[in-house]
């Protein structure tokens, strides 16, 4: 799977690079240089914009940009600074260094190779950011969002994508359902796993036209036999940014929803199966930062075999929707 992800990512990098060839002067970074450069430290991220190392390499603040401060749903503010890594000889670009500072002052460093790097270097990069992501929740999501926003590197949208359906025998079938560990919003605002919902439970439904909520009772929870179901996973984001003289402040709300590919969703383009929804489309979600229902953009879409499990669907006494993982979904 990692090999497949690597090939896909590199192909997108190369397509992007073809449009940039007149403005950059790259050369491949070696594995030795990659490992060495990851250890380069910057004493003051606010003041140091052009730093030389070993009289051989340079870190130059990317396009003289100010830092990004990105706050997620957890209310924790992270700082991201970007620097070009240059070889002093010929001023050749080797990649982009990322300095990611947590609210506690801990700094994680990552080095994004340029498009000419060998596959082994890219493989090591994917390993490195995955290791950081295990320690620092949503590191990859926040990094990919900033990189795509700043550099237009679309390959970062496919980082950590799911399994390829062609590699596993997943079934599409006719079931229109969700995995049991998706969370349903109850009438009192609490969350309950879908598999634990009972007939008679009170849940919220939303009127798609007015965005007003109402309470409805669950009539039944349908349960389907355990199979290796095909699943579609959407990562949705809502972003508000403010640029100041010293930084770009971003508030980023995120949602993740999984369902069988044929489950209906309401988008700005109308009622679509989740498997037919494309990146960039808008879906109505609850924004915990504002307490309002508003449009979230589909940031990343993945399709994969979910593994052998039961799937479920909830039938309510009224309304046409319910709220799953903070996302408005249609009753089937």
C-alpha cells in the first residue's frame, strides 16, 4: 500500500512541477542530506529568515511568508513555519522544511523533498510524518492543509489514503449503511455510537432548507450481516482565516464521515450518493466552534475496503435527516 501511495503522490508532484520548471532550480536531495537537514535548528523563528549551515546549505523563509497559526476543534493553537532548503552551490532547491510548534513549545520538524527526489527519500518522508502524526494528533491534516493552501501541492490531499479497492475483495452490495462506531447526535446534544441506538431513542433531525433542528424518535435500527464492505470516507473542513502583519491566523474545524458508497447525502449540488461526492463540494455540518449548522468543504475523499464488520442504518419516525459525526446525512 505504501508503494502505491508513493507512486500516486510522486505522479502528482511531477505534474505540478512541469508547470513550475521555469521558476525553480531543483536537484535531487540524497538520503544522507535528507537525514542531516532534518536536524537543522532555527534559533528564532520570528527573526531568522536566512540561515546558512555547514557553509553548504541554506534555509530561506518561503517567499518571506509570515507564520501560520492554526487552531483546531480542540482549541489548541499550532504554529507552522516554512523554509526552502537550498544547496549553496548553484542555489539549487532541495525541498521545503517545516517547523511545527505545539502550544507547549515543542517543535516537530519535517522535510518535504522536491519532485526530483528518489523514491526511497519520499518513502522515508512518509514514514517520518506518520510517526509525528502518532504523537501529535491531526499533524498530517494540518500540514497538508497549509501546504496545499500555500504551495498548491495537491499530492498532500492523498496522504494516508485508504486501501485500494482493487487490492481487496470489498462488496458494494445494496446495503445503505454506516459502520457501528459512527456517532449519532442525540436530542440532548450527547453522542451515542450507532450500533448502540435503540428503538424509542430521541435523536436530532435537521430541516435542510431552514437548518432548524427538531427531535424525532428512532423507529428501528437495521443491522446487516458482517461483510467486507466497501466504504467511502470524507474528510470535511471549515476554515476561517485572518491575515495580520505578523502571521496568518486560521481556525480549522474538521469532520470525518464513513458510509457505504451508496448512502445518500445532501450537497449544494443536490442529493448525491456519498461515493459520488467529489472533493471541493459542500456538505452541511455542525460547527462546534460556532454552534451553528454551516457548509463544510470536502477536503479529501477516500475509498477502501472496511474489513469484515456489521453495518447499520437508523430509521426515524419523522424528518429526512439525522446527524452522524456532526455531519447531516439523509435517512435512506
